[in-house]
C-alpha cells in the first residue's frame, strides 16, 4: 500500500504522485521563466518550506517568486527569487527525502 504524502494543505496518494506533480511544474515553464500560476507558486512555497536548509536558504529575506533555471548537466532546477535581490537554487530531492522521514 502506498503511504500518502502531506505537507501544508497538499496531499498526494504517494511519493510517486508528489514527484510527478513537481516535475510537471518544472517542465511546464521554459528556462529562466517565472512560475506564473498562483496555485503552482503556492505549492512550491509550501514545498520549499519543507526543505531541510530552508532557514539557511531564506536567511531572513522575503520570497518574491519562483523560476525554472538550467542546472548541472542540462537538468532543470527551481530557483527562489528574493525581493531584496538575489536568488538561490531549490532542489526538490532533499524535500522528498525529508518528507519520507516524517
């Protein structure tokens, strides 16, 4: 039996379904493009809050929005863009590992 995955107001039947939802967003947008769908942005924000390095990555800054950028070896990665300037990468894989242990 699959174990449901929950975080914030979101719930998925399994880890596989959660990963599929994340990858769908990651590939829906072109490179260096802003995530414009408000529900997808809320979902990414809740996902990011579960990142094991969330506090260090945010470092007291305010999130403006999320974008998709190229990453290592031609892969794609979410980036958090801050109102104060600057941006930082946000891999969903550490979040999946953290949620697995909850």
